[in-house]
């Protein structure tokens, strides 16, 4: 059985009638990227997790970043990670990794 959800969209200044649409937002707003559906957020989350995993793999397979200090030396990852001399560079990354491990 179909049911209609009627909602006002202040962005498009019109009413929207959707058949069997469980989303709370105007479907045009979702298509335009103003709001994200659960499916969209799950895909984005998966892509971000893969990105974090890729950087962790890079860190695990290398010694650091060459040329970062503009003196030809390698900046070891330990200096760039939480607790290091320059940890402000990757503090958000470390926080994301910590959050990922709790999720």
C-alpha cells in the first residue's frame, strides 16, 4: 500500500508529495546535496575509512616525510603524530583514527 508524505520545502518554496519516501527532507534538496540520506552518509563513511586506512598503511611502510622542514631531512612520523614535536600537523588524523577504532 502506498502512502504519501507531503512536506513544505522552504528552499524550493513549494510543497512536495512523495510516494513511499522515508526521507525527512525534500527529495530535490537531497539530489542537490543540501541534505544527505543515510545511504549517502554510509557511502561517505566507507570512503573516509578507506582513506584513513590508506594513510595508516603509508605511515606503516615509510619513515616519514622528506622535505617537510625544507632542509632535506626526513621528518619522522613520530614527530608528526600525537605527542611529537610537530603533532599539530596530524592531530586531527590521529583523532579520526581513534574514533574509527571505537566505531
